[in-house]
């Protein structure tokens, strides 16, 4: 796929509505996180999720080194958190000043009032070009009834 195909792919993917998450990890006292929509379930038995993490973001190495990560599905009123974790500027740990965060059993940062949180242990890491596909077995989860924050064509909405 050439450069123009890559741009066309990105444009097409932006048109598909997707739930917004913050993928989080902590290693040696350093918390890292990123906004992501490339998250999906893998299996119910055992319960597993897949997250696609760009190799250039700071959270990428933290996930690999810690061996654990959190997936925090944002609710409709949490676009400010999505923006904080998608911004390349600012101190990585400072992103966690937006929202009410706690530490899970594995040490992964979890958003207290997220729509759903999943604490995962990395069971496989697959090279996916610009990204690593981390498959995580769920070791803890929470959920609440609310509207989900969605991302489509550069905009946030609720569903």
C-alpha cells in the first residue's frame, strides 16, 4: 500500500464511529496513557481484549515493560479526558491530572468514573507494522450504565 493508499485508509477509518478509550500503564512509578479507538474483544473464555498501540508513543514501551495495561472506555461527558490523552504536548504523567484516577491491582491506572474499565495482563504482543497489537487477559473490570463517547470524522458524540 503506497502513501496515498495509507492516507485513504486513514480517511476511511475516521468515518467509522468507534468507542473512545484511554489505554493506560505504569512502569517504575511512571504513568503513561493514550487515547485510542483501536480496541476490540478477542475472547469471552478466557476474557481477552486486543489493543493496537503505536510504537512511537511513550505508553507503548510502558505496556511492554509492565506486562499489564488498563482499558478505560470513556462516557459521553469525558471528551476532555480524550483530548488530554491525545495531545502530544505536555508531560506524560500530567495527563492524569484530568479525571479521577486510581491504581488497579496490577498498578495500571484506571479511571474511576469510566463507562467501563478493564485491567489486563499481556499474554501476547504481535508486530503490526507501525503498531504493536497487545492481547490482554482481563484480570479485573468495572462498568456503569451511561452513554458511550464515540469518535467519528474528527468529532466526538454520544451513543
